């Protein structure tokens, strides 16, 4: 899947580092719910139709797949620079200078955007020229980096992919705001909306939506981190907030009242003061922001 509306650099990266069918399935399983949630936030905030919701989801999903291609490229280039660094003994002065210029361009965040297809092709020519001559400190031969290596679903990619999903959503929100004269404020998502749930896919996938029944797995990482803390109050607070039986009491809304979790149910079940509960909420919010890779 390619996004041809973006500049050529993005298209060539997606072509050179395509997402395979197997990688597509993993991405879809891990992050599609998040794409639907972000799309639903845009649709709800702007009172858009079901058709608009599907368009937003498609755009955000393209951003997710683009993140996969970009990360595959980054891993390949980093591995290539590391490999060639072990080949300098076999290089002449011109080749070392060429490698140094390419490495400096890539390593500097101010110039990285200029590291495009021509620079990448130069690097690949160098790589192929020194295939099979690199050895590590233990005198073992180092395998040459493979441009077709599968996408690495590690922690770095998880944070990066989630950040791209939120950034894509924010970019779409800014475009919508420009189109709507009566909406000038930037659209953002609240992690409490995520907890609260709602009809994200009213008529899709057998009616499954984000609600207390289905969000448990998505917050598994958050709960795991909270449970590791010495202070067990944040974990207990989140457990109460996410209990389906408490959903209506915690997230009830009244006209003219500020949205957000209602804390009476937490206070009754724990005897913590409101001030203490708010401290636990701040800890939970911080962990959610870190796990889902976006800032409020």
C-alpha cells in the first residue's frame, strides 16, 4: 500500500522497503484498533459521517504502514554504516571520505532529511563493494546487511509507530480545522476518552467497539508497569476506573459539567482523599502517554 499523495521520497521508501503480507497482518493486529480510535476521535469532534470515519481510518492506517517502511529503512541503514565501519582497513582515502560524508549527513538530525535516494544508492554501492570482508573483534565474519530483512517489531518501533499514528491524526485534525471556519482549535484526544470508550465501529466487525469489555488488552502494558511500582495505589485506582461495573459511575456526563473521570467511586472503594486520588491519576496519565507514544 503506497501513499502517492506524498513527496517522491516517501514513495520510493515505501517501494524499496515494502510491507509484506505477514507484516501487514501483524501491524493490523497490533495497531488497527488504535487507528480506528484516532479516526473516531476526528469524526466525533467534527460531527462527520460514517464515510468520513472510514476515510480518516484509511489515512491513519497508511501512516502506520509508512512507519513500518521507514523503520525498515532506518534499521538497514544503521546496520550498513556499522558494517562498513568494520571495512575501513580495506578502503582507500576517497572511499573513507565518501563514507564519512554519508554518515555525517545521516547522523545529523538537521541534515537527515536530505539523505535521500541518491545518498542511499551511494551507500549501497559501497556496501556491495565490500561484501564479505568485515570481521568483528572475535575474528568472526560479519554478515552483510540485507535490504529485504523483515520489519523488527521491537520496543523502539512500538513507540515510533504509535507516535506516527497520533501525528497523522493531529495532521488530519489540523486540515479539518482549516476547512471548518468555526473550528480553529487543534483537535486532540484525551486518554480518559480512550478509557471511557464508545462506539468506534458501530456497524463494523460484528459491532465490536471500544468499551470496558474490549479495552483490557490494550492497557495490559500500562497495568503491568503500574503493578511493578512499590506504591500500589496507582494500579488500584486504574483497576477501579477500568472495572466495567463502575463505568457509568466513573464516566457519567452532565450538561455544563467538565468532562473527565468522576472520583467518588474511587474514594468510596479506597478511602483515599481527592488530593491523593488526583496524584494517582497523574501517575496513570504519565504511563499512558509513554505507552501510547503521544503527548497531550
